[in-house]
C-alpha cells in the first residue's frame, strides 16, 4: 500500500474565492496546496473588465501567505456588453487567463450573464485569436427544461454549434456532471477540455436526497444519477489530457446553505488534493492523480507545469464541523468525517 505520495504541485482550474472579509480564509486555504488557480469572476458586481480583474487580483494577493508563490489567474465575466476590444485589453494585462460564460440565471450570481448566446461570435473570434480559453457553465436556463437535463441540452443546443463555428476556440466545459458531457468533450479536438470536481466524482443524487436532504451536497450543475457519476470517474482516471482538476470550491456561509432556499456550492478547497487522492485511490488509480491534478491543466492552458512538489502521507484526520469564514462560519464538504490522506506542510 502506498504510504507517501509526492506529486508535482497541482493547480485548481475552477475556484471561487469570493471577496473582502472572507479572502483571509479562502486565499490561504488554496495557496497552501495549489500553485495557481483560475479565479471565478461571479462577484457582486461581477469582474467584467481588465481594470476590475487587476483590482480583484490585488485584493487576493494581499492575502497570500508569506513564502507562498500562489498565482491567481484572473477571469472576465461575459455580459451582453462585453466587446472584443475588452477581451484584447484583458489579454494585454498578462494577468487575465480566460473568459467565463454564465448563461443569465444559471447559477450563483449569474444574473448579469449572457442573455443571447447566439450573439457570442465576435467574442469567440477574439478569444480564438488571443488563444484565450472560453470557460462555460454549461446549463440552459429555460423553465421548461428539467434541472437534471439542463447540461445535456446546453451541449446539444449551444456547444455543438458553437464549436463548429469556432473550431480553433479553446473551450473548457466546467464542472461536468454527465456521461453526455464526457462524450461531447471526447468527440472534440484537443482544444476542448473539461474540469471535474470532487463532489461530482464522490457523489450522485442519492447521496444528496435519500434519507433526508443534505444541503451541503447541493451544487450546480446538480448531482446526477450514479451512471453519470461513474462516467465522470472513468474520464478522470482515463489518462486523457482533456480532463483536469477544477474543484469549483464555492463557499457559502452555513446559514445560507442550511436554509429554506439554500445556496448552491460545496467548499472543498481546504483539502482539495486529499479529497481527490481518496477518490482516485478508491478507483484503484492513484497513479493517475498527478497528471489529472498537475499536468493536464497547465498543458491545456499552454502554461508551464509547476516545478515544485507536494507530499501526501497516509494519515487519518478528522475534518472540523465548521471553519471560519469572514464573520461567519462555513461547513466544509465531509465535515466531521475522517480523511485518510494529509498533505505535509513544509
Ligand atoms: N457551483 C455552484 O454550485 N456554485 C458556484 C457557481 C458555479 O460555479 O456555478 C458559486 O459561485 O456558488
Ligand atoms: Zn458554474
Ligand atoms: Zn464554480
């Protein structure tokens, strides 16, 4: 049995740090493990232009612990008013790595998102020209489409035509949740990839709904049936460079989750690599973890792989029931449970 595992330092290609008083908690949690992270722009108001991205980056950098070389990779939030010129200006800063498409109303703080996805052609052309990836929250938002079918419908209605109009566009289907998304990504060239979260690998909708409703497992896109979970697991351990680590760690205060109308999002950043290690080990594929966590993401983004390493040791430890979160508390994924891997801190 492997007792100790040394990996190239991983990166998180999908992360929510939020802002202001919670940054002193969210930034160190990720900076301890990850070399870089793609910082999601769904603040209120969102990060819509280069200037806002640089200002947000400064607020993040102010909370990076001394000695850490953590680098936040900033992202612009597409709205109906984003122009190709704004994309080029963001690229020119050298600090903005990607652009995020949230269909309006699809998820947390997405009300300023794009309302007419048919009008994205100029933006996609500018992105393809800059070599900047388009990151998508891939769900349609129509009332008549069942919440469990929204990802598949987005693939069929939006992404298939989009990639055929922009064959060289780099596209990341974020936090994929279905066998359909795995098949879509596999059917495309090397310019189309996907992130896979801890929660979508570890759980299916039964875990969330059988025996009582578990609000801390509620995230978007929502957990699907077990056959989809199995397809995601197979993709993650397949060794295909199209699938890489993106936690979608999305903290919401305890009261906002344990509520009559609870927020979507799971907090996993505190032990992201340990959580993935446990899943990969359970799937008999610990040897596939390093490429998924540390190689395929930078390769896709055309960035160098990290040159330092982290070490995990087999050691049981109990996840706290709650963690500090600004003036509030947060309930982490797997609160109160025992994890079996622990990252050594230098
Ligand atoms: N994934 C989630 O359930 N929530 C994310 C938004 C997102 O990534 O869709 C959040 O910002 O809370
Ligand atoms: Zn999303
Ligand atoms: Zn997210």
